[in-house]
C-alpha cells in the first residue's frame, strides 16, 4: 500500500495547527499521568556518543538551535484531535492524509520528540499523553495504530481493513519506553505494545515486515531503527528482540554486499528478505515510484544507522557503523559535499537517478552518519544546513529535521543507559582499529585487526556476517587460501597473547599460524551455528614495533575468521 507518494519538496501551506490549538491541548490533561510528574532526564542531556565527532559549535549553541526548531515544529504540527485530551502530528504541507491528518509514522515521531524535550517544555507529559490517547483510539485489528487518519473526521482514511505501518509502530513503542524512563508509569502499556508489535510485525525468521498485515518475505529499510530494537531487547525480555536485531543486520549485510558494496545503500523496498539473498523490489512495488533504488523511504537509512552507531559504538553496532560510513562517503561525493544536492532518488551504485528533484530531509538525514564516520567538515556543513529549508518542505522534512537536530546536538539519550552513567567521550575512536594502522605508541590494551582488511590469497574471500565484529568475515581459508595480517604491533619483543575470533560450524578445524616466518598449529573447536562467534587464544612470539605479520593457512578446510586481537 502506498506510504510516501507525495513530492516532499512541494509546500502546501494548509494552516491546520495554531498556537491557540496547542495551548488548548495543554489545558486538557493527559491519559495516564499528571503533567507534574518529575522529569528524570530533562533537556538538554548532553550525551557523549561512543564514536565519531560533534558539530564544531559550542554545546550551548547546539541546544539553543534544537529549542528553536522544537518551538517552530510544535507550533506548526502538534494539532488538537477530535476528542478531548487527544492530539496528533499533522501531515500539513505534504498531503499524506486528508485534511492534514496524521499518519502513524508522524505520530511515532511526535511520541519520540516530546519526551526528549521534557524539561525544556513544561507541558511535555501532557502533550505525550494526548498523542498516546489518539493512538489508543485509532487501533487496527491487531491493536496497533491505523496508519492514515483524516484530519477533520479523525476516521481511517484508506480503503480496506485498517492496518498499521511498521515504522510508526516502532517509534510509538520506543516513545513509550522514553516516556517510561522520563516520567515512569508506562511500563505495562509499553510492554503490551511491544508484544503486539512482535506478534504481527516480525516475520518468523526475525526480519521486520512492512506492515502488520503484510507478507513475510519483504521489508522496508527505512524501518531499520536498530537502536530501537536494541532498547526493546533490554526492556522487554519476554520476546527475542536480539533475533530481530541480528536478522535486520544480516539483511543489511547481505543486501549491500550484493547490490551496493561500495556505497552501503539500500533500496526503498527489499524482497526475498526471508532468505540469505535479499534483493531490490521491482519498481512501483508498493508505491508509485522506483522502489528498487533509494527514494523517499530509504533516504532515512543514514539517520537510523548513524544513530545506532553513535549510541552503541563500532563493536556492538558494527554493521550500522560500517554501513553508515559508506553511505556518508557516497552521499558526500555524489552531492559535492553540498547537503542541498543530496538527491532523494539515488541508484544503488551511488549515482543520481534524477537531478530534477530535491528534499530537505535527504541532506538532513546524512548528519548522524557523517558524525559516526568521524567526518568533521561534512558534519559541520550538514549542521549549518539544518537551519535552512530550501525546498519549503512541510511535515515530513521538518519533523525529521527536529529529530536529527536532537541527535546532532548531542541531546539524544539511550533509554537503556543509566542517567548517571555517561557514555565514553564523543571524540573516542572506535574500539576496533583498522588493520595496518596501529598507534605509533603501542597500546596497553588489545588492538583488533579485522580479517576482511587483511591480505587475502589463494581463494580466501570476504563474506557477510551479521554476528561478526564489523559485519564481515573471511571464508575460503585452506586448500591454498590464506589470510595475512600485516603491521601487527607489539609493545616489546617476546611471547604475546593473540585472541582469534572465528566460526567453525560442523566440526573442529585446524589451521597454521605463521608469525614472522615461524609456524605453529592452532585448533579451532566446533561452533554450533553461524550465529555464534567463538574465540581461541594463542601465544605468539612478536617483535617490538609494528612490523609483525601473522598468516593463517590450512591444508584442508579451515575456520571462518572474524578478527584477531593482540
């Protein structure tokens, strides 16, 4: 069913939400808790992300920019609903629903924005409760939100039996967790929502369906909010959310490995998602646009994967981190480092499908990926671009901008972290260092060298691996296939412990580790499946400095290698 068919760069100018309406809403009270509930994480939170860089402007200026954007967004798009104590996020300016009504995607965005701005906005909990009340009065057959509502009648505005959209329902669930961590009192409702989502939006193999009444063989990458899924796993232990995380990461790795290895791009819709060979959906698959390329859905992927990498780091979020880096570089190059020229329609080989259209959110959404990639100049350029709206975008672009602003300002917090336990410094380097580029001063803690960055020969090759440290592993070791790690560093000459991360499905395997010309045999015990990465520790004799080489070979079929840590 169509989701985003309108041209986002066209400003419609329908005036549906006013300051008076918002003021009236604040006076109505909410559905769950009183607005006086203490705020646990008042804005601004000043989160220290685990990787990447921040915009090169003072924190106070970043906070003030978020506040200005929030004030404008709230006055324009937060609209009183048809019943007392209810509100919705109007799609005005984009014509996504009749009479400026809401779509569930926007309702979810609002239910994320408002708890994040609590403390700055004293009415935040009242506003959140009114948004949540609207959702509860517009549930579909599965108890999730009807995806499109008429703004005048507040009735379902599409044909057929009302159904939900995965992205909106994901954000609504995440919003309930944010509210519970901010104010308390939403635990039962949040877990009930997540149970319904898991039952109807998660396919049997663990990938995300496009909608709750949809097929089990397709997916939409704009729904890949992996940071949300990680929070669900920590919050709702009654369901196997880690399965959803791992399968989503696998779809990203399998798809990009086959169709966009150099750019990390994902098409608007993906079919064969329940196999190990997902592929682009045909054009006009669910919408009246070329859904087999990046379009108005998948332009959000750099935002989502970049945010996951910022919050969870280069090891836990290895797939997001590596994909976001590729996407950031691709879109920077395609646009000539001008966010206004990031095309909303891009081929998977990182060339523009059309240069005749534009969208504010296309450039905005790259911001979190640029930050995670550590590209300071590109991050700063996008930050400045956020203050503009060159295409006159309405609800969609301005709402995404609001959330991206929060992330880029450093005010987007992880609900699974304790408020008193800040993350590492935002300037910290990823925990895995690139092969061949260790520090000039040998570190006291282990340095990791990714196998896919080693020198391969004799038939050894890189393959995708959702559970490996950076989304890839080396297969084909043995029968002439070799993997050689160069520039391995040691603080001093002598025996050194090396940890090898590997998979050896089906049987124990043996390989030969040759260190600076000296060979020794290493046994790799059997691992149960391709979801399990095991480790084995080997003692090596290394020379001081960074001129060491470690080569793996095998006469028969050897293990799959993920990385070594020395």
